[in-house]
C-alpha cells in the first residue's frame, strides 16, 4: 500500500482538530422513500413537490415529447444557449415582471452578483446572517473589506447606526438581505429596513438585493415570493432559487437589463460553466406551470396548515419546559409587515429549537422515526446550537403531533436526569 502523502497527513491533522471541536461534517443518507418508516423534517422541499404524482406525470410527459432531454452541451455563450433556456427565462421574466438570468444554482448566482456588480468605491452593507455564498462573492469582489459592513440581524436600529457611521458620498450602496432566514426561520422586516435605507442613502445610489431562496414558490401569488407582495417596488435585484420550495435545482436573478447584460459579460460562474441541463429546464417548465395554477395555491395553503399545527402542539410543551433546555429563537426586533396579501408576520416553514445538546435530541428523534437535524457552530454562532424542524405540505397533523410528543418525551427524560 502506498504510504500516506505529506498532503494527506496535513489534511488529516486539520480534520482531527475539527473533530476535537465537535465540528466534523460527514455525509448521512436516510431512506425517505414511501416504504420507509422515517418522516423527513429536515428537507427544504417545503411544498413536497419532489414527490407530487401529478407533477411527476407532467415532467415525464414533457421529457417524452422533447427531442433533447439530457445535457446542454456547453456554456450559455456557446452551444449551451438553447431556445429552451431562452424560453424558460422569458417565461420567468414575465412571471416576475423583470429581466431574468438563469444560473445553475443559487450559490453561482450570488457569487456572480456580489463578485462582479459592486464596483471599486462602492459599499456593501449586509445582514450578519447573510448566506455564505454572498460572503464568497464579496471576497472575490473589488470592494475592500473595509467597505463590506455588517449590521445586527434583522435590526433596523443597527442598520441606521451603521449607515450613519459611513461617510456616504456619490457611491452606490448595496444592501444584502434575505426574505426568510433559514436558521431562525424569521422574516426580514423589509419595509422597516428599506425605510432606514431611504433615510440615509439617496434612491439613485441604492442597490437593494433580496435573496428569496427560502420563499421562492412558497409565498406570494403564483409563488412569486415576498418582495413581489410588498406594497412598493423598492428592491433592485432578487434571487429566486429552485432547489427548495420549487423542488428542482438552479436559480434565476431578477434584475435590470443592464445588470443582466453585465453578468453575461463578466460573471465567471455564468461564462465558464456548462449551462443548466435540458432535463432541468423541462422540470422547471413543469414546476412553474404548477406553481402558478390552483394546485400551487393548494400546496401553499396546506403548508400553512402544517405550520399552524406544529405551533399549536409545540406551545404547551415549551410553556412547561425550561428555556435553558429548549426554546424558540428570540423574535426579530421589528416584526415583518407591509406586504399586500400576506399576514403581518407570515408563518415560516422553518422552526429552530435551541438546545445545548442538539445531537442528542436529533439522535433520540431519529430512533422514533423523525429526521430532524442538529445545527451547530460554525453554521450558527456559539450558544445558538439547535435542532431545526423544516415543515412540508402534505405532512399529517397526526405525524406532527407524534413529533412533538417525541420531543416532549426527550424533555421529560432530561428533566428526570436533572432531578436525580
Ligand atoms: C439563503 C440562500 N441563498 C442561496 C443559497 C444557495 O442556493 P442553491 O442551493 O441553489 O445553490 C441557499 C441554499 O442553501 C440559501 O439558503
């Protein structure tokens, strides 16, 4: 057997350090097929579209009626630029009333946007919990670290203090937000944040970017997301991703025609990568037809039912549990408000349950047939350890009650241990 290389030795030492910190990651696969006894409360398939029989039929029929169904054969700028891609893009552009540019993933879209669009001299202001892909994009940009500034999560007062401290002259100021944050399951108070931004930055110097990864498909009419439902059009660029509530993969950036053209010319993940496969384009045609139909409304309503049912079962359990053992995250300083057709604070399909021992709770729940994953630092700040429950349309009220029953059983055991 070949001896271990120098590189392997160094990497192994780094992995051991990570293990010692309790931060080691490894891949785990679970059987979540219909034959399995496990119920998946960790999936981002919020509308359960990946298992919808009607959608499966619609996709398969599109595949069987298409001449080409496999790869795209090249980058969009070369042989991969097919009529199917252009037609999906114009359909999405119409649906969202914007220019649209497809990407292979939300990651690629954020990296492309934040590494290329902010220019030297510009400032990027971002929520401290913004997604890793925005950080990677900013790092590769020509904006120096001193001009990339964070404010406290969802806190308009912190944004105001930050903007006040900046010496804003004629440059463009980017504001990077998510509509729904995936760790606490809390919505950005968009109208309040945008009012603060307006008070400090003239409109023609603003570039507001909202990442709707966790709200695409699941909120707004036809699944158009949160920003679409705001009472005023103040967001410059939106990212809609297809890997979560849309049940497929890929993403679309909704932006001006100029930004679109700029990305086509300068964004390396767009220029130097094979275009989305035709199979994915066909899947997205099927899904967006569904999302815009009454079937989409039914799924969104069903998801709201599942969310309400979890909270109804959870509330009495949390009321009798020590918050040191299990609690919901602190609420956002200013609640979400100001969207047309949405509740003042729409219910979120992500529920974080903070606990100092998330691995133990997750393992206990798995034994009882529930996949609920632990989330630990560095994904969340130290002290923010939790299990994260992701809800989906189609999950029965009985199954939700059983999940909360199992969490209650675990809590009881911890209380008993503490009494001994
Ligand atoms: C907020 C946010 N933005 C972007 C992404 C990346 O999207 P994708 O999974 O399509 O690469 C994710 C996915 O994890 C996300 O949660």
